């Protein structure tokens, strides 16, 4: 099984949208709320056409699209990890591990000091998944979300 990762471009817009919508529906189910598909579409289009401060990475198994991750620069020397999704059939094959390694490279190349992400409280598997990668819960965001943080340095796996 050959896993490859590459930075996405405008040509990948439809695949990116599809995976971002899948994630939004997955998380929407956990919190009992329908996602706002139009705002997701608008954000992806804006990112791909106008936002130099972020990157989407796509993972492929052979030629088949298998996962996505977005990393974006934020104020205060931080970057946000978001849109982390691996399609069901390809989970537990190291795909998010490989995508996250790319996000770390991206952050290091920009001298970014710390990373954060939001996780739906009820997504207990994702919470423990990110803990494996050194993220720790920092605070709550509303009643459904937790913010997790880690420094860019040192290692990927704690
Ligand atoms: C969370 C998610 C992104 C993980 O992606 P993945 O590609 O399956 O993860 P990896 O294969 O890189 O796994 C990394 C580690 O987690 C472990 N792991 C992965 N899936 C697991 C599972 N279902 N149960 C237990 N452990 C699991 C792996 O064994 C591996 O640990 P190891 O290196 O010690 O063996 C994926 O399950 C997913 O897309 N879930 C739905 C969307 C979601 O919750 N996104 C996160 C939003 S914050």
C-alpha cells in the first residue's frame, strides 16, 4: 500500500470540498447540528484563491484520495490545524500521522511556535488521538468544543 501526501491546489477544489463537508457532517452529528454547507464552500474557495497563509494537504492511497488536513497561520506566532479527516476505509493506516508530519514541516518552515486545534467534546477518539501527538486540552470553546495546543518543537509523538 503506497501512501502519498501532497499540498493541494485550486485544481483539487472539489475533492477538498467533499472531504470538508464529510467532516462537517461527522462533527455535526456529534453535536446534533446541521453544518452550514454554504459557509464551508465559501471558506474553501477563499482559501484556495486568496489565502497565502494556509495550506491544505491531501493524502492518497495509491491514486485514491484518502484524507485531508489544513494548517493556517494565526496571530501570535501560532498556527491552527483543522479539516482533519480520513475516509473510513483508510483509517488506522498512518494517514493522519503522515498528514500531521507535513503540517509540522509547514509550521517549522515559518518559525511558528505553537499549534492549536478544536475538537468536539464528544469526539473522544479524536481527543485521545491528538493527545498521542502531544496536544493537551487548553480550554473550552462554547459547550461543544475543546481547544487543544502543543508547541511545534519537539517530537511528533509524545
Ligand atoms: C481521527 C482520525 C483523523 C485519525 O486518522 P488515521 O489516519 O486513522 O490515524 P493514524 O492511522 O495516523 O493513527 C495514528 C495512531 O492512532 C491509532 N488509531 C488510529 N485509529 C484508531 C482507532 N480507531 N482506535 C484506536 N486507535 C487508533 C493508530 O493505531 C496510531 O497509533 P500508533 O501509531 O501507536 O499505532 C480519523 O479517525 C478520522 O478521520 N476520524 C473522523 C474525523 C475526525 O474525528 N477528525 C478529527 C477532528 S478533530
